[in-house]
C-alpha cells in the first residue's frame, strides 16, 4: 500500500478516455506521513501487531480515533466500494509481510459513534455474539451497523450508509515499520467536529483540528477506554 501506487492509479483513471471526473471522496486524501509507535514510543513493528485485537491510534487529527487491526490472514483489495454519494473507489488490501494489517476510522458512518476515554460502543469482534451474526466485524452497538474490515470496511448489516473510511498504511519492508499516510472513502471529519465540538474542545484544549505529526501511539482498546459495550 504505497503512496506512489495510489497516485499512479488515480492518474491512470483520470487519463482514461471518456472517464468522468473523480469525486474527492473517491480519491486518496493524503495527510502527514506518521509513524505508528507503541505506548512506550518505540517503533511498532508489523510483526508485533497482535492478531484479532482492538488497537486504537489517532489520525489524521489528534481528535479522530482509528482502529489498527491484524486480521491474521492475507487481505486482498476490493474494487467496488461506494461512498454515501455513490462515488466508487478501490481499496488496495492489507499491508505487512502477510498483508494482514488494516486500519479504519473508528467513527461510525451512521451516527458518528466513536471510542472515548470513558466508553466505546464500537469495536472489532472476532467471534459471533447474540448481537451480531457475523464474526470478524467492526460492530457499532448504537444502531448495530456492522462493517467488514477484510473488505475495505464494507457495510454488512445495519443502517450505515457507507463503508468506514479506510486509513491508508505504508509498510517499510526493510525496518518492518508502519506509517499512516492518508484516508480513502467517505471522510466524516467535518460532521464529527460539528457534532462533538464542545466535548472535543474541552478534552483537547480547544484544538479540534490539530493534525498528528511525527508519531501516533497505538494503544489496546481495553487500556484506552474504561468500558467496552458488548452487544
């Protein structure tokens, strides 16, 4: 999942004869290139990302949480995803030596539910439960939207109108380091800032849109928030 690959893909699409203009929602949106690190600020190696465990980091803003997931198996790309306004885009699959590592915005595409320091209604579920008939999904308990992290965040169930926005990752094969470089799909950051402006400003010294620079620590969800709601 290299930045240059996305640029080449978009350029080729735009150059195609008779191809319509590509919506901003359907193109990769690149932000600061940020290294993912552990809670101790040491580089997080791809080989050390545990499988099937909820991990949280923030990107591209200090207020916007994301899931980092090792799905434990190679994850192929998906060519036919669409944003809420019906714009198609292609997700290029997992990264790492086994191509098993993916990342998504942890902001639900329905009512913008997200993990806070106090509670999380949204998380990855490796097993089926009473509330979700699928295994290996990101499940939001607010309205039971369920997303497939192995298929670009595609909606499997519930009222969500579009996939979760994917976080674009780069993997340095020489060092095994991971970097967040951008997003793909329908970003909901402006709606998120508008809905939670007071809370986010209070928690972040008024800085709603402070971008992450340099590094972003990765934290297990159970240490990031006090309570996880299971449904």
